[in-house]
């Protein structure tokens, strides 16, 4: 008789835990307040242990990455050296151009990214899952004015958007994620479209939009956020550079392959733009978040 | 009480190893599923009840750091633990190492597939990808390689509370 009783108890435990899991799944999907607070509370308790673990195991992880990516790093280093020489020559030209651009923006009343409050965040961890490699965890949360949907940038350009904000941490979903779409424009033209990710180490693609087949878009053109109505992103954040132009014969539209301008690998710091599209209807000054931020940021 | 404290220590330790160390020590971009391994080892050594409880707690803690919905891993681990616990209870020769390794292999692979299936049912993106086969194979083998230290941790946590070995079957000849 012992075996059936044991089996019955196991089934009861299974049923209870499954019920609890499904309840939590449902409540989490509805952003139920107490569950969110519970998540924050447990994270706060585990956080110091995790920080200790990071301090202990961090060097091991770095060493492993150094070993496994040695060839890539060497190749990247050589490329960067050659690009540095070219860029140094361009800096002088760019300084003059930047002054002209600032004057033009002042005259036309265009918004600049610097006008929005920002907060710089440290990247705590890259993806810690086998499945979703398009996320980062940062050390800024609701207490810093960070909210879901806010854009995240580095000096290079757009990195992603905030999701699942906790009190002191948040997740960044990278623009390389196929589920992320951003309204963009081709700088210097009237062409607008929607850019989406295609996965890690693959270019972004502008395919859903209105890049007409006769539009004058070429390889090397710069893509930036359009900041159109209902867009989650303010205008004029650099997204990337066009590396290939394909023509879709079915829709008679151009399909643009875009290399992200921000480096999305080995990010250490990012900048969250505290941009609230609804509050921003009256202009950037209406952004209600008040975190003490620093402009810019870097990777 | 000591049992709970020990299991808490083990689960938090494995969580930190998973999140802070093995998320970097990837093979072909894949990391081991240490918390699932802990669940499997507990279910094997202590039965479906304790396995499911440990799996639920381990999964819930892991879920805090994953972009997938809270309790998705917990639900997966509970089901895996229940399966492994019942399989190990049904096998009289549960101490056999090769058999244990085979069950672990199958359980981890099934667990990953179950996680993906449940996630897909909930409409989660980026789970069913073209890397799924690679992930299942590498994560399963990687986890199985690390099962010896995980099992030792679980046995330490259990202390004297290990499940007694099943009684040998007695055959009676009825005339």
C-alpha cells in the first residue's frame, strides 16, 4: 500500500506546484503589482551574492573569452588600427561640419538628442540564457527615471530599448532582435521606413516602409531614427550605415541592409535617453523624468 | 530545517555559477543548464516530491534573470523533476552510473524542448530558432559533463535524508 500513497502525494505536489507556476505566469503577464514587488525583493536579496560571484568569477569568464576569441580580437585590432588613421584625418573636417550643423539646427529649430535628459548605466550582464541573446541587463531602474520603451544608446548610436524595468535594474532589448522594429529615415532624403533586426552578426534590414525603387539611396548613406508620431524614439539618433541595397521586384521597393553604427559587443556602459513620447508632445522640455544624467556615454 | 538551509545554499550557489560564470564559459555559444541539472540530480536522489520543490524554487530564481515570463522555467523544472523522480523510483538499479547519465541526458534534452514548447505556447520570441538543435545537443552534453559536482552538492544537501534504496522484488511461485 505504500507505493500508491507515495504516488498520490507526488501527484498532489505536482498539481500544487503547477498551479502555483501557472498562477505566477498569469499574474506576471498582467504586471500584477505584488508580483513585481516580490521580484524586486528577491532580486535585492540575491544581488549582493551575485555581485560577489561576479567579482570572483568575472576574471575567469574574461580569460575564457580572451582565449576563445583571440583570433577575432587580433583581426579586429588590426582593422581598428587602420580605421583609426582614416578617422583621425576626418576629425578635422568633421569639426567644421559639426559647427555648421549646430548653426543649422538652431536656425531650423530641430531637436537634438542632447536636449533630452539621460542617465548612464553600467551593463551588469549580457544574455544569461541559451535562447534570448538579444538582451543586456543594466544597473538603472525606475528609481533612476528609467521606464519601459526608453531608447538606449552609446556614442556610436542606437543600441536598443528598455524593457522589464525593475527598481534598480532593467533589461535592454538590442536592435538586432528580429522582434524589434524602429521607424527610421535615410539622412539627407525624405525616405522613411521601418528597420528590424535579423539576429546576431547579421545586418539590420529596412524592408517594411516606403523606400521606393527610384529613391536615391546608396551604399554608405546614414540611417537615423525618424521620430515620427507615436515613435518610441526621438529623432536623429544614428542607427547605422547602408551596406547593401536590394530591390524587391514584388513590391517595387528597395530593401536596405544596414550595419549598426553602435558596437553591440562587449558593451560596458550605455546611455538611457529618458524620453517619454507622450510627455514629449509639447517638445523635449516636457519630458517629465528628472534623473540626474550625463549626456553622451560610451561603450 | 538543516535540509532547507542546505538546499538554499546549493540552489543559490548553482544560480550564481550559472549566471556569473557559465554564461561566459560557452561552447559554440551555448551554456550548460546547471539549474536543470540540479533539479534532475535532486529528483533522482530524493524522488519526485523534493525534486519538484527544488526545481520550482531553482526555476523561479532563474526566471528573475531571464526575459521569459516569471515561472516558465519553474514550471518546466517541476515537470522534469516529476518525470525523473518517477523514472528513478521505477528503476531498481538506480545506483548504476551509466543509467543515471542516460536518464540525465534525456531529461535535460526533454527539459529544454519543454521550455521552448511552453514558451512558444505563451508567444515568447526567439525560442524556436535555427540554433535550437545545436542548443539542445551542446547544452545537454555540457550539463551532463558537469553532473558529477552537481550531484555531490545535492547529496551533501540531502545529508541523511536520501531516499532509501527500493526493496528488491520478491517473486512468489503460486501453484
